[in-house]
């Protein structure tokens, strides 16, 4: 199982390098075409950056798991980034009614708030465990 986790970790590194190349290419295209002032194009670029951060967090999770270190805080951090990515790319016009958009936005808000609370609870618990050890 250890080799499978490490192979997956190396695969995420390859995905990260491809993603960085895609990000640089997208940035070049924005500057060359003059669309760097278009908010939708900038959001798409930011979406790529956040996706790269998620890949980094998945890589950190795999490495921590391979080393038998705690992974819960890393997983919650990756989930926060993923929800933030969805919130940033949220478009009201993708929904049929305003009520549907409001329900989805409320769900994202509740989910983000729950994840942030969970992150700080886990962080506090880990700090207390570390302080209790001699």
C-alpha cells in the first residue's frame, strides 16, 4: 500500500507541473489578447490557481499518510480551498430561479463556515495534544 500512495503522490506532482504550465499559458494568453481586464477571464485564471492549491494539498495529504502523520487538518484545508473555488466561480445566471441560486449560495456559506470551524477545532485539539506531551 505504501508504494501505491507514493506513486499517487508523484502523479500529483506531474499534475501540478502540467497545471503550472497551463496557468502560465493562460496568463500569457490573457496578456497577449488584452483580456486581462475581463473579470470572467481573471476568475478562470484564479480557478486554475485554486485547483493547483488543491493538488498541492492532496500531495501533502498523501505524503503525511505515507509517514503516518495526522492528515485531518490537511484534508479540511483542501476542502476549504475547494469550497472557496466553487464560491469564487459561483454564477447566479447558471440557476433557473433566484431562489435556487440563494439556496446554493446558502449551502456554500454553511459548508464553508462548518469547514472553518472544523479546521480550528482540529488545530486546537492538535495543539492541546502537543502541549500535554512531555
